[in-house]
């Protein structure tokens, strides 16, 4: 699959993550709607993280001629989603909350912010190449 196709798949999964993640931070916790949106968020975050692993770094240094520093956020998501879910199942709400906040701000806000850096696709879309 081409980089462009992977990028669009990533955008299709990560944009709803941004919207749902924002809603999850704002709405009352533990409600039915929080749990339903949480499941969708969890699935989309894992899918979007795995998609990005197949996208070679386009900016900056590369490890194994593929991975860039931004891939660290993919690994953050792949680790954090299941561990946050396990914390929730164990009744450790504090750990679940902390992991979800780290996931949202790390993998969506910070990583998303870096996609607007010169040399990246969204920079060219919004600011011109």
C-alpha cells in the first residue's frame, strides 16, 4: 500500500480519535455513553497506531531506515490502550485516567501538532508547499 493511502487511512482513524478523545475528557466518567465512546476510541487508537508503523518517516533521522522519532507515539498508543483497559478492569481508575490523559495529549495533541511541521503533508495542505 502506498504512503499516500496509509496517510489517508491514518487521517480517517485519527480525526475521530481527536473528536471522541476530547468528548471523553469533557463528559461525565463511568456513564454508558463514556463506556461506548471509550470502546470506539480504544479500537480506533490501536488501528491508527498500527497504520502509522507502516508509514516510513518522511522528516528527520530514521532508525532501521524506516522509523522516526514520531513513531514513538505509535508505540505509546499500542502500550497504553491495553494497559489502561487492564487498569480499569482491576478497578484502578486513577491509573486508567492517567494513562488516557497521557495517550490523548501525547499521541494526539503532541504528535498531531508535529504533523503541521514543514516537510509534512498537513503543513503543505494548510500552509502551502
